[in-house]
């Protein structure tokens, strides 16, 4: 592609491989070319270790907005741009398109050859597949004895087999795009094309991704196009004026986060963000992107008081330029990488998030079901004695379960800021807390929607997640924590091998309430159906009392108990020994036949209809 053609595509917002032109690229054994977009700059100088940090004046390209220079350098050399602004200031900036950054605070960029593109996977799997995601913060999954990070190589040796042995189908990394402050958890990004150098090289990160693929596990990355931090050496007012951020004061900042919003209406910013997304799919072979804070992108009044925002041309609060960008993003990804998935972390009732762009939707494959998460955790935090007052919280999600293609998230956000860990949210005595987490997860895996759980949930960590240290694997030396691990592992493998739990996710054909209104016993029962008619019956006793000879209507047949959270191997009491149950001719809950069974307190049971 010629320079002119590339620049035309870039300036029109249609270039999704801008990283192949901008940034630093090798043109011979010892020569590199550097290019940067800085339309308001009077001049731009390249400064680096290859020149003993002397300034090298860059030359404007044909559009007058981009600058270029060729120099002799080597991989690993540090560099940055020194920009002369319109008001005669000099500001030093890291390269927005750098493939690697200097650690620990990424003030400077580092010459690095990007990973080569692998052959794209173009086969789109037909039909619903199990999606069970293990969400990980790579900086704090494990730490060394001196609290130093595990490297990408060490994570490849330990994290990959762990996720595989636990039976997860996907792993999701919280942001690995370079960020200066650990306390942002990676969500304040300064390097949209560089994986964090804290943990190693780009090559070792790609090796980690490839190792997951070899184990049959797909990799999802958190991607943050909503905002960026105001570090003076980053994207912030890059050439002395707002450039990547929106210049309109009411759309410029996320005041609550102390960050700048991207200018989604600017074509060059669209090309930048599209290229960042495409880069990780093409060059690192990741299988999908989870897009952070989509609600903050969609609405003009997000985190705004009345009078702090201007309505759009239709008089409402939708950010029309941002919505168009989201649609373009999903269209580009689907066209260029049809097997990749995109996931929206979106917390409002905005319609059509997972509807196709061609049908007027935003085009995501999945949306996080934040309503299910909030209602379910609220209900589970209540003492069983009072849960009858909140029964609607645990059943309401089925009123809208098929309005979008959902992922049910129990993410990192639920175990920080004094919210308590998952097991510690549960009421009751010590053993009851573990039983409470087991039924929560049992209910989650039976409920329509894909699954996501954050690291540490699988062994019932009592402490909240702390990004400054590893999760508490040493808890597994204690019986109930070890048995929780066994429970989650069994639940993961059972889910992945049971089509009734994932094949019909988005239609009432895959779900049937059996007991929905028994608030006095805190009990739910429902059927899940596979595409060939196989039936799984889920029975969940959220109460603090054993239910003797409980009767509920269900289709006539013989049912085998195949999964029981009260088993002793999982930390339960082992009260149920019977495995096969036959319906009796007794009308109940609108059915002619019923099952009669004992259901221990705080227990989730799955039964398979045999005939």
C-alpha cells in the first residue's frame, strides 16, 4: 500500500492495521523508520538511546500531519518523541504505537519487533458451545516469596495446566496493555499496542497464548477503548492540544475516573482503536476481546450531572458518534476475524447490544448480565430466614434472560472495595458459607447464559482480592477450601459435557420453570433442555432447613441424581444417598406427575431424565 493510500484510509477512519505504518519498524538489518501522527505540532524530534539521547528532527509526510525519520538502531533501544507545541512548549511523549514499553512506568518506548501474524482461524463453529471463563489478573494470580511478579514464562508453566486441570473452557486476562499504575488493575492504559513489560517480552506473552491454545483453552483479553489516563507522557493532549481525547469540554473527561475520553467522532482515533483491537487478534492470536465500560461510551450523561452534558441532535443522551464507532468496531472484527468474539461489559438496558449490526444492533457476541449478578448476590447475602422477602430477586432474571446473549459474571469487581469475597458474602456459620457458595455456583451454572468466575473463587478465598499480592492458594491445605476446589472442578467438567446446560441459551425452548413461586421454602426448580430433547432438572434449596418429601411437578419419567452439592467430597453433609427417582401420578405445579424427594438445606442438585 502506498503512503498516500494508507494516509487516506487512516484519515478516513477505515484503517485497522495502522500499526504496520506508525510506530517503529525495521527497514534493514540496522535501520529503523519511526512515524507518528501529531497534526498540531510545530516540529517533532526523535530522542533515543541509539543517539545518546540527542534530538533527531523528524520530517513531515505529504499530509502535513504525520512525521517520519530513519535512523540506525537496535532492538531493545529506548526512544520517545519530543514535540514542539503550537505555543512553543516542548513535551516528551511515548510512542502511541510502540510494541513494547520500558518498565516500570513506561515513560519511554522500546524498539521491539512485533510478533508475526499466524494463519487466521476462519472456521466459525456452528451451534452453541460451552463458555466457562476463568478471569485472571496476571500480575496477582501468583507472586514469588519476595512478592515479585510471575513472568509470562512462569505463568505458561503453572497457569496453563491449572486452568486446564480445573476444566475451564476460556481464560480472560484483565488488561495486559501497558499501564503505569498497578492500582488501576490495567484499566488506565498508556500502551495500546504493547503488552506489559513487567512480565516479560511480547514473544513470551504470545507463547503463553499459544500454550493455552495447545491445551484447548481460548484466550480473551480485556480491552479499554473508553478512556485513557492523563499521564503527561501518554496520549493526554499528545501534540499540545486535545488529539485523542474529545475537545468538547462536556465530553472530554470521566471526572469520576480522572481520565480522558476518546474522541470517537475523529476518524484517526477510530483507526487507532480499530488497529489496537485487530493487532491483538492478528499478532497475538487471541480469540476475543471483552470491551470495558461500554455504558460510559454509549451515553453522553454517563457520570454527569444535569447541565454538564449536551443532548444529541435528537434531544436524548445517546453518544451517536460513539455508537457508530462500536458498530464499526464489531463489523471490522467480524469481517476480518470471523472466529473472534467480542463481549460488552455493559450495565444498562440499552437494547440490541448483541443484535447484529445489520439488524440495527451493536454487534457484540455477548453482554455481561450485570442485573443477574447484582440481584443474585443481593439475594444470596440475605439470611435464609429472610430470603422469602426477596424471592423476586432470584427469579427476575428470567424475565429478560433471552433479550440478549448473556454471560453471567462473578468478576473481580464483586470482591473489592469492602464488598467481601464470594464465600464471605454468604450468611451463617463457617460451613454454611461454603454451602452458600456451592449453591450460588450450582444455580449459576444451571441458569441460561455463559459463565465467568474470577480467580480465587474456586477455593473460596475469604479475603478480598488485593492486586498487590497473589491469591491465597495456601488455603487449599484446609479441608473445606480443598473440597471447594474439587466442587468447582467437577462442576466445570459437568457443565462442559452436558449440552442441556449450554445448547439452547437464548430461547424458552431450552428452559422451563417447575417451581418459581415457593418463596416460603426458598426453593427453585427448573428444567434445561438440549437441542435433541435431553432434560436436566435443577433443584436448589436456598433455605436453612432440610425439606422432607418435597413434592414438585415435572414431566413423567425416571430421573437420576447426577450432581449434588451436598456430597461429602464437596464439603457437604452427604444426606442424600438415593440416586434414582421415579415420578408418581400426583398433580403439582401444573403437571400431572410429580417427584417427591428430600432436599437438604443449602443444596443444589441436578437430575437427568433417563426415560
